[in-house]
C-alpha cells in the first residue's frame, strides 16, 4: 500500500498521498477532540491509487495553536493553503462534525473544484452558547479529563466502551491541548451556515450514526434537507464517529457517492 507523506506547513501537520492514474482525491477534515488518525480505518479501505489529504486542526494533534482568534473561516483558510501548496484541483471534501462545517465553507469557496461533498455527523449550526460556554470554561479550568466521560458517551454507540481500542480514543481526546479544544469549541459556537446551505451545489452525501447524541440524526437530516442535491443515510450501531465504529459501511457509502 502506498503511504502518505507526513509533514507540517504553516504550523499545520498533515498527510498527503498523491492520486494515481486520474483517481479521485479525498480531502478530510476531522472532529473536535480528534486528530487525523480518526480516518485511519477509512483510508485503509480506500483503493491504493486514490489521493488522500488529511490534517490536524490548529490546536489539535501535532498542529500548532494560534494566538489569533480561531474560527471556521480560519480553519478553512488552512485547508485551502494545503490545497494550493499541493496544486490539488478536483477533489471530494469529507468532513466530520466541526470538519463538516469546514467542508461546508470549502464547498462554496472551491465550488469549481470540489466535485463531491460528504458531511458526517454535522450540521449548519451545532449547539448554542448555553452549551458551549460552560464546556469551554470547564476545560480551561479543569482540563478535558473533567468532561471526557460525557464526551465519550456521545462519541460511541452503547457498549463500545468494552472494546479494546476504547482506551486509545480516550487518550486521543484527553491529550488534546485544552486551549486548542476550547478555541475550536468557540469556533463551532459562533458558526451558523444555515442560510448558505442552499448555495451548495455539489452532489452531497450526508451521514449520521444512529446513536449520535452530539449531532442527533434529526439535526443532521435537517442540514441535508437544506442542500438541494443531498441524500441522507443513517449508519446503524454508530455514535458520533461512524468512520471509527463502522468504517466498512462508511467507506462503501463514500465510494459509491464518489462514483456517481
């Protein structure tokens, strides 16, 4: 299997694998409290010749934090910088949770080159200040460990905590820098792209884990309903991270969508 080359550009840690023989390129954006490894199981099931670009958001994984105020727009700027650096033309945008907000913006900014869009467990508006502000305050005062049990309960379907890899995902979450986590929380809190959904023209696949308590299926479906060329699918036995819990189902839906 061809591997990605991992490096850092402008403080953003990322992996890139160029496509072969005109194969599609997928650009991934991951969720709050995770790094680019959240896509490992999906990438492992994609054809070897497909191009891959995935990256850690600012303040997550190995990416540097920034002193400037962080927003969905600035995180989208970072993805665009990577697209330009590698000269990536046509691509499919795949966004999970806050990554879905980033991909909604990128779908409009790169309307001529993003050919397909996949939104997983996300919405045009996620939560409210009444939800995000106490979380930000708690994380900055007491660390992510203070709320990690509640977050993990929303990430996964019931019973997943008995699986061997559950402790790995806990560590990924709890090792996220508190400031970086809080900054992305604030960016989500301040974003509302409901009015812009109708401007998205790409064929769009909208997915949601049936047991997602962070962005429930009815919320995700409402976002799909706002996009003119979108289909909505629930993935059984999955919470907020179906790419982790049900990677084969996720990847099959993704491949079928790109093939259309």
